[in-house]
């Protein structure tokens, strides 16, 4: 049995990454016996993206600074992986909310050639990658409308467009760019369309993370889930 189980969740804004990760954490903890919750690490965007936000806004972020940030994170994951290798049961569980793929578009100072080595290092320790995607209408309904009066739309996202419609179109285009980067990744990976309730995909993603039920040969690790259909509204 694999002692180290890590899942990186990538995708543009509004596709349901945080909601899904929350569901995965709650399911994992509830499945454990009392006093048997082993190491569980959740790297939220406050760790994976947040430290780059200030220099990004000040336009002082450099490629080297971005790569040093990635080195800290990937190096920590490699240490977590190495530290549990003597165990014969699953012992360390990690969920990562966006990383090197997102860095290629936001902040955008690095390119794939700059981060490809980190991708291979993550693959070498068995880290898996999930790419969540959604229809443009879903991105509008989840990522734009509920945030109209929040700091995200009032300040942060204004760099992507002057109006809500322009910001929405940016995230739709960003999704297409991220999908191309995802296809280049060497990590074992799963693509899921997420336009419905999170329960519709949580079971399969949980199995992909925890049970490693889907194995694939090198060069054949791109898995695709057919789009969900939304339930009819009452």
C-alpha cells in the first residue's frame, strides 16, 4: 500500500476547487477511526498562491522568486514523502489547492519550461493531479455573480477586465490555457467536468486520491470524465 497520497487540484476561478477540497477533507476525517487520523496536510491558496500576491500587485515578482516559492513547497512535499516510506500503510495525506500550472497564468511570470522540473518531481513522489473544468455559464454563476460585492471582484480581478463580462471572459480563456498545461503534465491525472452538485464528482475524486484505483501507463495518464448534466430545477 502507498504510504504517501497527495492530490493537486488545478482549475480556473469558479470551477469548485475549494468546495471539492472541503468535501474531501471532511470525508477523509470522518472515515478514520478515533485517534487514527494520520498526517493530513491541506495547502490552501494562502500558501500556494498568496505569498506571490503582494509582489505580483507591486509588479516586482521575478521568475527566480516564483521558482524559490515552488522549491519551498515541492521540497516540503518531498520531505513528507520520504519521512513515511518505512510504513506499509497509508500514513500521509496531502491536498494542494493549485500550484505550478496556475502560476503560469497567475501571476504569469513563469512559463511551462520554468516549472516543468517541479512537475516531474511531483510525479516522482506519486502526487496526482485533478483538473476541474466547468462550462462558461457555470464560471459566471459561481465565480462572478456571488462575488460582485467582494474584494475578489472589487479589487483583485480588476486587473483582468474593466467589467464583470470582461473578467468572466478572462477566466474562460484561462481555463483553456490551463487545460493545455494539464495535458503536458507528467503526473498521474484526472480531468473532471464540474457543472452540477459537488456530490456528483466527489466519490470518484476521493477514490482517485485515496484508493489509487485508476492506474495508467506512461504517456497514457490523461483520464476524462464526461460532462455532468445539471439536475432540473424544481
